[in-house]
């Protein structure tokens, strides 16, 4: 049993490293001359390594399934990891349709960030409560994250489009927004960096606080900038919180999650700031020259095609299979639970996207901004709804 | 109606932008699709005459035009999106946690979230999804959907049916993909046609003019999916009627039998046994997680029997019952019978099933038992005779004991906190003694008793929470969802591609149109002109 879990985590780790290596090969395609371009050697190596990495991750998935006895999509770690895998899968499909190397240079790092982010959550195998013991759960979760992954490729293409197309000679609202989008990617990296750093140092500080009239404790693994509301520090020799989290923050560990968020944002900003210092220009402006080879038409096409492919998959998984499961488990197929509502919001958003594109001619840059917005909603649903808005699905 | 006759001879309905047959722009109507300002033709609906773009006089026209505008439709969707999101800021009323100090919404929101919570409550956002304005918004989307679809489907259908292979050159030149080749041999032309056929295009010919077409059915995708959506909305509407949708909840104690609510007393359910299982702490796989999170439920189930009343109902008489079904109800495994569905929803373990008391001498420090007796708390006897000659009479029984204004009473009829006043009659003719016994209470009223009663043992019982549903709308939801999926897949995974070959003197014009996936169409054309001198089409709408 233990050895199986061992294999499983090794495989996940290998996949992670392979994606990283593949990214460099896709990066190398930028520098290739026209003649080399036709052979596309780096691109072929890149996609081969990506596929090997993907297979490794499949092995991770299967071995973990065998070890735990249920499909590993039942907590935030497993779910986010699966989403990362979906991203790679969607990228592979789109790559074989359009053969666009630059897509790998952006899609794989995003998958890497997602997997790194996932690994910061508790990874032990948890038993399933009765409502989760249903095949429909697996079918629902896997389809919905595949759908979301395909929709995310539209964000990847849209982001490349924006970096390539937005005029970087002067500062404008658009350059600022683009920097904000890039900054948010840094914040994800910031979360992984800071969590790893303090995990390695073994930091821990315990607090006691009252929750719904009961006294509870919570264990901080990052130094408390924001402590629990009216909490008391139990571990000696640790810094006192700079301030208390506001009282309306609900959920068992709301304050700790809030503290983690502050740390991630701060670290992200520092990383971003350092990058800017080194580059001496906007991050978007620094990347732009490398994207000259990508045809904007093609990027626009990929972005809209991914929505066209992903929307039906998302509808099936996020609304239809979700309803079937909810019907079997809770006797109501729709209950306005926050997670359900946000699936509906995502669906409305992409429906609006399609209508704007089709009937009102929102192509190119507008469509790319919409793709960014869609991804923001997906991430909100994956992360914020679980962590902030408590609901039936609330895993972590 | 002012029909428009085109130079090709076809008679078009009023409001036509591009002749249905040959595609020649109808001069006076170019502003409708914005063709007057652009090089390329707007091909969205093949330039067909839409009602919404043609009439705008009466109030009916204006309403029609309002709802058939995609701009309005998108606004409605965006509003619904924002409203839905708002409803998740704080929990909806039904999700107020059970352990909250007060579940009264007028108190809860303010107590928990302060001023923002109060505003939230006062705006009615705690019941947002059943508010009149949210339902109105959804209804408007439905209306918009229907009108929008009719407005476009009918003319588009006609235009595609009446299109002819021979197109006007103005039409071809203003397509997004276009090329013109000066010399094309008959041989090459034959090659093109066979290549088109190999690519599974349907090829139509008219005097040497070719129309190759593929996937027209995908154009109906949006209309099919909108029909599916409408069915779902109708199902949701029907679900608000009690006949179509019934929703009840019932608690059944272990061993108890009750009438199933919502069935007009026709059905009864018996809870034979309730089972609760938790995960084994020693299970290696879950050790760590259980150590962190505590006990985790694995399963809870009710072994239930369903009975149906048979024969005539006679007031006062016990009904005759016939067994209908015997099944284990678990989460994710509901029980179904005669259109009803029973779900395992929850359980409670706060009632006692039985208690065992023992008698001992009051001054015996070891409290050695002189005899014991067991009371079935749902049905206590008047007197319990013990083997050794003692007998105990139950003088008072409070199943759910509490003190109110100095008087003992029972809060409910359920044995949640049982208490007794016993009269103990020792063997022989000793005088009987009164004592009061409950959980954590043992009072000797006179202070002169020789014997004392103690709780030796007890059994708890489970009450199983079952929800009872009858929902006739489900099939309609399923049909609607299925049609929706068919429609989106039809519209998204196929495309309507058309390629026109237009002989012109010695040469040939090639034009192409698709409703999406231009990349795919370009590939098709590339493939088709292989091995010929025909020029590759140029994309006349490149973003730079
Ligand atoms: C949430 C509700 C809606 C959903 C999920 C939905 C879904 C869709 C989908 C998937 C398409 C195909 C898009 C494509 O092929 O790219 C479509 C097309 C369309 N929808 Fe909707 N729709 C909704 C509401 C509406 C409303 C309210 C209107 C009315 C204004 C509308 C009007 C249209 C029109 C005109 C088309 C294009 C048809 C065509 O050009 O062939 N839809 N819809």
C-alpha cells in the first residue's frame, strides 16, 4: 500500500519535472530560423516530453486510485492536480490541431503552477463521506474539470494574443490590466514559494479561538500577519499577529486561509517587483518581442475554438452530470449551493462570450479579454468558493 | 408587401439584404447588416430578411425587435450572471448552519455579518433565487430566446434552401476567402470537383457553376439547443405546482412505523433497523486523515419496509396493510416505489430506547444489586415485578423531563430525557418508598428511604430522517437537457462550410465561407487545389 502511494507521488513529481523540461523546448522554438521551423525539431521534442509527462501523471492517478480505493478527485489537492492534468491533455489536443509551439510555452507553465499550487494542500488520502460515494461524483468531477481545462486553453491563447497585440510603446489602461493579469500568475507562484519555504523550516504556531461558540485551535504554518479573530497564541516563542482577521470571516480556518492569502499576495508582489527590476520594463513588454512569429488570427481562432470545444463538455459535466449526482445523493438536482451557482455563472459567462462573438462580432482583442475573464471565474470557482464560501462541496 | 425582384429572376421577400438565390446585394438594404461600411459581406444569416430588421411600426414590432436583439439577450444573461453571483456572498436562508445561535434570518444575518448582512437580508438576497425579480429575469431570457430564434431560423432556413450554385460576382468577391485565377483547364476543374467529393462535400452544379457544401445541419444547432433550454425552463415552471412536484420529510424511529406524508395516507413506512458505520481508525490508508479530522462516517442506512393500505377505509378501524417493498435505503441509493422516491437524508441519535434500573440498599457503599428491571421507554408498564420479591410501580413518567416554574413536566412525548417517579415495594410488607430518578438525578423526597434505584444500563435509538419526493418534471428536464446537448454539439463540433467555384471567361473565382473554424476551411481548400494552378484563396480579413 505504502509503496503504491510512493510510486504515485514519484510519478506526479516526474510529470512535474517533465512539463518543466518540455517548456524549455517549446521556448527554444522561438529562436528557430525559418528553415529549422519547417522541421520543428524542438517542438517535436517538446510535445513528446509533454506526452511522456502526461502518461506519468496518468500513472500517478491510477496508482493513487488503487491505493485509496476511490478516484482521486475528492479533495482540493487531488482535484487541482487533476485539473492540471486536464490542462495538459487539452493542450495536447489543441497542439495536434494547430501545431502552435508558442502555446506550449504558456500552457505548460500554467499547468505547472496549478500542480505546484495543489501540492501545498493536505495530500493524505481521506475517506469518503457517504454523499461522495457515487460513480456520478467521479463522472461529474472529471468531466467538469476537463471542460474547464479546455476552456482555460482559450485563456492561454487569449493571453498570448494580448501580450503580442497590445501596444507597449506607451503605458495605457490595457497595458496596466495586462500587468495585473500577469501579476496574478506571480501570486500563485508566490503561494507555492512561500509555503515551501516555511514548510522546509518547519514553522508552526498554534492558536486558540472561538468558533460558533466552541473553542477550537488552528495551526499556522506561516507566521501570523492576520491572527484569528480574538484568538490566543498558544505556541511560545512565535511572533504575535500584526492584526486580527475581521470577525465576519467565517469557516473553520478562515483566518488562517486569509493569512495565507496575504502572504501569497506579498510574495507574488515581491517576485513581480524583482522581475520588473531585472527587466527594467513591463513584463508584457519584455515578452512581446518573442511572440512575433505567432499569427494573431491563429491565436484568435484557437481561443474561440477552445471555447467551442470546451463549452459542451463543461455543460455536460458542470451542469448535467452535477445535477444527476445531486439528484441521487441529495434528492435535489439543483440546490443553489455556492459551488453550483458558480458553475452556473461560468456557464452564463461563456454563453455571453459565444453570443458576443457570433452575433456582435467581438473578435480579436475583445474576445481575448473575455477569455481572461472566463479563466478568472473558473479559478474563482476552483479556489475561492472552496476556501471562502462554505458549501456542500467545500473540501479543504 | 414589397417583394424584391433580383436581376437573376428570383423574387425576394421585403427586407432581404442579399438575394436568396444568387447573393447579389440588394442596394437599398445594405445598411441593415452593415455591409455599406465594410468590404466583406455580413454572412451571419446569409443576408436573409428578418422580421426584426424589417418592421418597426406597431407596438408588436417594437416588442419583437426588443426581444430579438442579441444585445438585449446578452444583457439579460449578464444580469442573471451578476445576480446569481450576488446570492453567494452570504449563505442563502436554507444554508444557515444548524448550529447558528439563531436561525431566524432577521437576526442571523445582522448578528453574523453586521451591517452588510442586514442590508443583504433587507434586500431579500437571502432568498434571491426564488425572488420575483430573479424569476422574471430568467423568464425574460426565455422569451428572448424564443423570439430571437424564430426571428432568425425561418428566414435563414429559406435562404439556405433557395440558394443556387451560381452566385453573383459581387457576392463572391466580398467573401472572406477569395481568389481569382486567370486560366483553369477543364481537367483541373474536374480534379477540383472530385477532390471536393472526396472531402465529403455535397456538390451542386448549375451551368458550370459549382457550390460545394458540407454540414448545413450544424447551422440549426443553436435553434435546437434553444429549444432544449425552453423545455428546461418549462419544466422548472411546472415544478412550482404541487401536483407535479411534492417534497416532504419524515423522521422514523427504529422499530417504528408511520404514514408517509404526501401520499394521502396511502403508504406506510417501517424502520426495521438503522445502521451507522464509521471508517475504521486502524485502516492504514486513512490513518493520517482520521487522526487529523476525527471520525468519518462511512455509511448510514435504513432497512425499510413500505406498506400500502388496501381495502376500504373505515374510520377508526385499523387499515389493512400490504407489503410493497423491502429495501435498504442509503445515501446515493434511494428507494423508489409507485412514483415516489425516498432518500436517506439524515439521522438523529438523541432518544432512549430502554433503560435498566437496579435496586440497592441506600447505605451499601458497594451498591450491590438486589434486582434489576428494564423499561421500554416508548411503552412502560405500570408495575415491574422482580424475582426477589420486590415490585416497582411507575407513578409518574416524564419522557422529556424539564422543570417549568417549579413544576416537573415533559417537553415532548419523545424519550430524550426520561425521568420517573417510582414507588418501590420491598418484599414482605415493608412500607413502599417513593423516589425520583432521571439522568443525573436521584432524589429521595422524604429522606427516609432504605432503598435506592440506579441506572444500570441504557440503549439509545436512532431516528432516521427520510425525504419523500414525487417529481413528475424530471423526464422533461432530462429531455430538455438532452436536446440542449445535442444542439450545442451539433453547432459546435460541426461547421457549415461552403465553397463556390465560379467560371469567369477562361479562369475561375474561388470563394469560401464557414460559420466557424476558418482554419479548417482553409485547410480544405488547400487540399482541394493541390496539383492544380488554381490560386490559393486569400484571407481578406487578417488581424494585424
Ligand atoms: C443562457 C441562455 C443561452 C444559452 C446557453 C445559449 C446558447 C447558445 C449557443 C451555444 C449558441 C451557439 C453559439 C455558437 O455557435 O457559437 C447560441 C446561438 C445563438 N443564440 Fe443563444 N443561448 C442563450 C440565450 C440566448 C438569448 C437570450 C438569445 C436572444 C437574444 C439568444 C440568441 C442566440 C442567437 C441569435 C444565436 C446565433 C444563431 C446563429 O447565428 O446561427 N440566445 N446560443
